[in-house]
C-alpha cells in the first residue's frame, strides 16, 4: 500500500504527511511509501520538511518519494515513465490537497489552481490506478447559504459570488461528476494553528483581526469595556484536528461516496471568538455587541447604495487596510451557514478525535502569531539596516524611554552612546546591553549645564569617528499652575535650560560634523502638550515649543546637507518624570518600551513629525477654534487641580477621581 499526496508542503498537507509517516512507521519494504507532488522550485522546502519529519520517523527520507510535477499541467505535469511507475506502486489512497485557500487571491489563479488543478489530479488518480481519491474541499462550497448545510447537500442554488467560493464548488463538482476513482470529500472550515503549538504559516480568518487587537491593547486599558457591532458567526478548527480526522476517516472502510464536514459543531459568534483572543492578549474586549440589523436605522439596500458611490469602496479599503483587514474579505466575515457533522461524528466515534474548545488553545495561537507573523516583525530587517554599525547618542539614557531605546538600538546592531547624570544607572544599562552581545558607551553629563554639554561634545567626538544619530530625550516636566508659580520663576529657568538651551547646545555641537559628512539624523522628543496646550504645563510646554520652533527653522537650513530632523510629539509615558503626580497612576499611559518603538520607527522612516491622532486633532482644533478650545481646557483646569507635589506637600492618599480618570481616558495620552 502506498499513498500519493498533492499539496504536501502546504499547511494541512504537511500535517497529514506527518500522520501518514507515523501510521506507516512499522511497515516493511515499499509498503507505506508516500509519493508527494512537488514543483521543481519547492524541492528545497520539501527536503527541509523531510529533515523535520526524520526527528520522529527515521525512515522518512526513504519513505517520502518526491515526484516533480506541476498542478497546472495535464496529469499534474508528470511524464509517462513516472506515471507508469506510480501505476505499479500500489497506490491505494490519493490525497488531493493542493489548492488556493485564500480569499484575497486573484480570480484567474483561483480558476487555474482550484479547478484545473483538480481536473488534472482526477486524471492522474485514474492513471495510477488509485483505489480512492480523497479530495479536500472547503465549506466555501456552501457560499453564503443561510441555514443548516448537511454533508449530503451540494448544489442548493447557493450564492457563490466570490471567486474562491465558486472555484471550490466547481472543483468539488468535478470530483463528483468526472472521477472514475471512488472518492471521499472533506470540507474543513476556517483552519487555524495547531492546538498544541499554535503553529500556522499564513494569516487568514481571525488572524486578520489580531493587529487590531494589538492596537487596542496599546491604546485602551484592558479593563475598559467596549461596545462593538455583531459581525455574525464563524467556525474555527485547529489544523491538528483536520489532519487527525482526515487521516482517520481515510483509513476507515466502506465510506466511499461520502462527504465529511471537518468543522466545529458549535458555531460561535465572531465577536465571542475575538473576545477570546483579546483576553489572552490582555487587550480590552467587547462587553456588549449590537446587532446592526436590530438598529432599524439603515433602510434595506442603503448600504449597497452607499458603497456604489464614487470613492466609497476605495475609502473602505483604505480604512480596513489601516487595521490590516483585506477589503476582499469584508463582505464574507459573517458565516451564516450551520454545518451538519453527522457523517464525521459517526466516522470519528470512539477515536478520541474532536474539536478542542478555542479557549483551551487561543493563547498558543496568539503567542505564535505575535512572535512569527505579526506584520510589525517585517520591519525588523529594515530597522537593522537603518541601525547596524551606526553610532547613536541618547540623552536621558539611564531610565525610562532613553534606556528602552538604547537597548533596542543595540539589539539592532547600533552602538548607543548613553548620556545621563546618574553614572550607576548608566553603567547598569551599559552592562545589560553588553551581556546581550551588544556594544555601548556611557558618559555622565548634565545637559542643563552648558559647560558640561560642551565637554561632552569634545569627548564623544574625540572618541568616536562620527555621531550618526542624536536622540534628544533628556527632559524635565513641571506641572504647576501659574497661580502657584508667581514666586517660582526658577521653574521656567531650569525647564528651559534643559529642554531647550542644553538640548540645542548639544545639537549645535554635533551638527557641523553631520553636515560635513552629509549624513545625520536628529530626533527631538517633544510632547503632545505642544499640540494640546494642557493647563498647568506653561513651563514645560513653552520649553518644548521653543525646541520645536528651533527645529523647524534649522531643519530647512540642513536638508541640503542630508541632515534630517524628526520631532516626536510623545503622549504621556509612564516614567519616573511623572511619578510625583499621583493621579497619573490611574491615567492611561504608554510604556517606555512602546515609546521606544515609536523612536525606532522614526529612525527607520525619518519622518518630519511623529504625532498621535489626538495630538494632531488638538493642534488643528486650536487653529480653527481657539476660543472654544480655551473653554474646554478651562473646564479641564477645574477638573484637574494642582497636585500635592506642585504645592510642595506630600499626600499619600492623593489619587485620581472617577471623573478625572474618565476624562483622561477620553483624551488618552494628554497631560492633565
């Protein structure tokens, strides 16, 4: 007995081959050989898989028989001599898994691969005298059928508007009508990663929503309940269930001519599935979902009419693209069909093979995606390219944002020059970088001391050939109303001394070499406060605004020398700088690591300005309606009083009220 498998290097295919190898591990001679179709260009990938399979099946290299061919050619592109050899190999089970499982694929590719590829597989199965053709179809054959779709149902006049649905239907139809070899058909639902490892090789189904969950985790506290729209139902199964069920059913007698739904018998709401993933991701979840059909505010057909307006679909595509959801799948998120599993249940009875609850393995799926498929990971090579071998001077590098940024720079191959007042903490950061295999240098200097800055410039230029990137991160924030500042003019002096004068003195010391080399990048860490003008921050916002204005002027003078400036309007970050204001303990903040990610991305892309949407909104609003914004900020001034620290007092019981916390969360990231 031998097997023939198409799609053996695909996600379901390689899991099936693994099970076939385990099943035939004790077979002798050629009994149990597995012939696998492989394109010439995919042989290296197959060899890599064979090496993996050898870990649990030492006979894998001998049992796996590569057959070079092409799904798009007659008899799968296999020459006559090989067809004859296969006909004499005793092939019992012919598994046809090769197909396009992608709602975003080109319609022509769907036709060629799913339909014509199946036609050629049917021809070969007959030519090699297989005793059973196992065709892996999809629940897509049901289209958007409303109601229960049984395993005996096929052509029910269902809607097949999408090319993927149509080609899966047509390929299954070919098996039913043209195969002279007895067949069994398997219809998996949406296949996710392995329930034991989380492993998957592509983004599909619920994975499209993972970047949105990650973004929500970044900007919204986990405990905050959300209200969302009910987007319908879904049906998810892990790949190990599909492979186990396929292997088991294929080897049971007297089941030819039957169809098997490899689906979860308990279809769940898509919002419930997303909440399950949000929980393991420690992101906020929907505590209430609203059924759009029950709102009764949109006339029937109005949505379709709106989408027919010029630019409407392009707008939707852009909005969905912003959160990583392909426009091609939007209309097919809801799965209105319920799939009967009578045949499957009977065939699997007593085997112990069943669909595990999503809650049992959702954490594994999320973890694997975050470490292997998260689109942000694709930026790492370009980040390394932007930083490898570059010398980066970072002020305020002993803690918070500066420390987190330095560690990331070193991990990407950069050489951080760590600058701060505290020597001990600087050395701790330097040691952490070196223990991880990186290189760093530390320099103790007070940026508010202009003489110390001049000495720092002389030292680093003497010890380093160049400074490629300067990150002006060191800063001082003072939260105190003007009423408490009449006799504290020194607040303004010391803030402007560090945030503006010391910073531009350092920049001016390094600029000549950057301009001479025609290469350099200066990143100034400014504040969302410059854009939103929050009360009680007159000293801080004025100093950062001065730096912003200086940068706008100087950058135009340096652009011809290929020296770039980036201003980062950073939202509220949980660092020691905000610790004295105890009400901030309950405010939504980003972490130093998240702030460092923003800076690293700025190094990679070199934008002119980096701002949050709220910051940009605040800036535009003030330009359009300054008096109205004054009224709003005046209300905030009353809601958020001066802290005990601003009054020179200590109040251990000081904390944010519910009103303050709510206001802060509505305007997340703003200093109040």
